[in-house]
C-alpha cells in the first residue's frame, strides 16, 4: 500500500510559490546584449544588483533567505487579481 504525502504535510509551510508577474526582462527594465548572449548578459546584470535594493528578484531572495518576511501568498486568486497579460494592455 502506498500513500501520497505532500511536502507541506510533512513540514508545514516549507513549500512556497514565488511568481514574477511580468517576465524578468520587463520587470527589471533589462535587455540582454545580443553580442554577449543571454547567459553572460544575465550574469553581468546580476552583478549590478544589491541585496539592499528593491528589484523584485531581490525582494524574493530576501524573503527566501529569511531577511524579510513573506508578504504575498501567490495563490491562484491573488494572481488573477494582479496579473495583466501584455496582450490585454495592447488591446
């Protein structure tokens, strides 16, 4: 007999969901350098970030590391309330 157990059943609240509402490039006003390629451009961009900054990716890192408290539960209802798809903006 087999039982299915989720991680959150074994360790309460261990699994967290983090969602970037926009794609990374748009939410960070970032464009990769075509000559350098995406991996190197992303690495160079990451070097410019400061853990004390307010970029959305930094806010997630600070929450994951326990520096800041978790402010948003990314439930389906929450996402439907805050996400605006690009095609909706252009219509």
